[in-house]
């Protein structure tokens, strides 16, 4: 028997109209690409989103059309998120750090009809243009006077929307209509397209706004440092408006000085980003004798949260909270919400808990599976392939015929994890990064976290290196803090003092810079290339 309730579709335009109704005077602040700051209210944002929707429709963009965006986190990109989705088109955000070859590939694969870009990326757009027959119109995200000189024949965003009506009669779309698209970062093989629907993003946003999920509220001032091309800035452009939070968008200013200025001036209380960003900001604050102003929480995801970050921020009264997810999961999978009274305990007693990725959020199911396909227990010991299921988790990659699921309908994340009896999931590695030594699995994350505790270490990566007896043994690569000096042998003793015998590293190598991938994560594929001729001292012996 069916229930007898209305079957209203779940649409992103509902989030927008709710925000305009309930918090019209709330602020959105942006560090502009063309210099200076921009601030306006939700009400003004709503008017410009409507103007943009008119401009897009006049341009011939309609239901199902994909539109590329290569930009920083700004109010203009936020407007694109809502206007494109609102008219039934797809906002395809592109990571500029993918490099020209992959950026061109994803634009062509998605068959984007128009490309919006920030001035910073004008050379990239101009270089790609001859290879992009699908793109009919180029639009630079700036006023007429700030346009870059090139022969793209691009329109200025501000001129394009100027004078258009400030309201739009949003269509009532089917809730399964596609609205946004991100490609995976393509560290192995070509990037793959993940196509989100209104329904999947609305549900993900509602759950991320639960007090037990991200744990922020309308009184927070939210700074997504995570880029809007990295899984929709982890859903914050939707969640912030749903909650009515003040939103602070950092534009191109992602260095320590710019981020710190924004944190202080805008009284940011809640910020989100990958560990590399937080390591850089911490180093900046420490070396300049500053503090974090009103910042209460930093939500850290994308890579594992380390003890170094937890303790480094704790000294300033800032609480690191860990989340885990992926492009294929829109991205929310877990948030490691603390139990009541948790922060009354000294930091040393909190670290173990905080270094876990956390329990699944509502509507996401997780399981771990052995190499033989056996279901493993949630006992905090058994380590296996992490698989997930839920209403905002991928079914099929864009353009592929076969779905991306196991025979019984789960998505294999490519992560290896344990699940503790209290439901907390803990990633031990990416399946491809696990170090396999004498039949045992060694977690590269454990080694990296131990290395980051060393005062001279800025960034760390553990690799499994061939060993004639054990198959693989761990080797640690470190990048030191600027001006720091340390002896690799001393680092090795320090690191191994924190690890079990089997995980102890056989060697430490210091490099000038550990390569980072398109979303600020350590690029192990590149490191493996660099060390392809390397032989472990223990293997040579
Ligand atoms: P992406 O799709 O680029 O966001 O990458 C998703 C992958 O990032 C996951 O499958 C994990 O391997 C990794 N990841 C995300 N969050 C975390 C976390 N909190 N700890 C460890 N790894 C993470």
C-alpha cells in the first residue's frame, strides 16, 4: 500500500528558495580574482542567479546541457551552481590542476557546450580551445574591464547577466535530473565522470546539515577552502544556504597569509579543507606568532588527519574533525563526530579517536570484504576492502554502459579499512598503496602520521619497495619544513620508535618537495616514478 502524501521533487532550487525566504540578509563574501573583496546578501545572490539563468537560456543552454567551469571559489561560481541546476543544465566543474591534457579530455568527454573560466585560467582555456569543437561560447568570470587579452571571443560574465530580469520561474524538474558533474582526479587511467542528480545532492546536503554530521549551524561563518571543483566543495555551497550560514569564499588566495587574513577579518568559525592546506596554514601561524581568531572547527578530509594536525591546532583551541568521502559519494561518507564531553579530556586521550574517519552518516551503509570476497567483522582488527551503498553514491560513471557496482549492488571505494565495534571506520590505506610485507598488510597512513610528528617534517609519504625476502618493505619519503634540517637516520629512529616491528621503515629519503596531485593530496604515482630505480639498503644487503 502506498502512502498518500505529495510526491514533490527534491530540487536544488528548493534549497535556494528556502535560503532566500529564511535568511535573505545573510552574507556571502568573496576574495575576487580581479582583486579586492566582494560582499552581498543571499537576496542579491538570488537576483543574480535569476539573471544568470536568463542569460544562459538566451544563450541556448537548456535541460541536459553540460557547461564547463574552471574557477576559484567565488560568488560567481556559486551563481553558476544554482542557475545551471535550476534550468536543468549540468554544472561541470573542472580541476585546473588536472593539466591541459586531462582538462581537455574531460571537457570533450562531457561535450560541454560553453566554458566559464576565471582570468587565471584564460591561458589554459585559450590553449585548449582549438581542441574543443563542442564549446560554442567562452565566458570569462569578470567585468568587461578586467577581460584577459586572447582570441577566444569570450563574453564578460558581468556584461552577460547585466540588465536581465532578477527573478526566474524555475521549472519543476524531475528530481532525478542531472545537475552537476565532477571527474575523478585520474591518478590511475583517464578521469571518470560522476554525474550528480538534484535528488542525490539535496539528500546529501540535508544529511550533511544534521548536527551529528558536519555539526555546523546558522551562527557559524563557513570558509570552504576545499575547491568548488573538488566534489562541489564537499557540498558546502548547498549546505551553507540550507542552514543560512555566512559563507566566505577565498577566491585565489589559498596561501597562509591570504587565508589567515580572511579567517580573522571575516570571523570564520568553521573551515573545511585537505590536510596539506591545514599544515601550510599552521606553519604560517606558528612562524608569525599569530592565532586563529574565532575559528572553532576545521573539518579535514581528502586524506587522513594526523596527530600533528590535531595537536598543532589544539594548542590554539581549534578542533580538527575528520570526514571521509569521495567524488563518487557526493562526497559524504563519514564524519567523526565527538561524543558529549569529549573535549574535556586532555588532547593525548583524544588523538586515537580523532584519527579514525568515523561512523557512516545516516543513509550510508558500509561493509568490509576480504580479498576472497568474505564479509569481515566490525571488530577493529579485520582489515578489508571498504564498500558502500546509499542514495548519493554512484551507480554508473558517465558514458559507461556497465554500472560501477559489485554483483550485489555495492560500490567498492578502493580504500582498505577496519570498522571498530562502535561503528567508527578507519582507513588504513588506498588498496593500491597498501605495503604488503611477508603476507601482512602495513598501513602507509600509520607510517606517515608517525613521520609528521617529527618537528622538522612538513610532508611524508610511505611507499612499499621491492624486497627479495618480504616482497615489499616500507620506505619513507619526507619533505622538511622550510629552513629545517634533520638527519634521515635520526628521523628513522624517531619514526620507528612509534611503530610496530613489522611497520618499521627500512629507509628514509629526504626530497625537496613531495609531489601533490590535483586536489592537494600526495601523488604516490609520481613518487614511485621518481624512486623507480631505488633499491632498499636492506634489499641490497
Ligand atoms: P576524491 O574522490 O578525490 O575526493 O578522493 C577520495 C579518496 O580520498 C578516498 O577514497 C580516500 O582514499 C581518500 N580520503 C578521503 N577522505 C579521507 C580521510 N579522511 N582519510 C583518509 N583518506 C581519505
